[in-house]
């Protein structure tokens, strides 16, 4: 099972909160992703926090993740995070 989403926040903190909201939706729709929710959130926060502080620009984040599970547990886990600052619309 996999997911993909993008969010834009007016600050780093706003982007981090929006990622958390989206990951909560992912878990609601795909409960096995509860197993990697904290790791995905942590990865997103790490990359967001690498960005320059610029209150005149938005913070854009795209995430894609997947899990391969069986009755014996998780066999594969993946998350891809892209974080960037961009001109405010």
C-alpha cells in the first residue's frame, strides 16, 4: 500500500503541522501505515528544518511512501520527502 501528498505551509511549523494532518489521513485510510507514521513525520521534519528561514516564502513538501506487509509483518518500507521554499503566491 502506498500514499502520496503535497502540502504548502506559510512557515516551517505550519508545513510540519500540515504533514502531520496528511499522515493522519493516510493512517485513517490505510491503518498499516500507523507502523511508519512517526518515522515518516520525523523524516519530513528533518528535511523541512534544513531549509533556510525566510518569512517571505512558503514551505512546500511532497511525500510518497509505501509499505509491503504480510501476516508476518512489514517486509518493505519506503518514504520519499522533498522540501523546498518557494515564492508565496
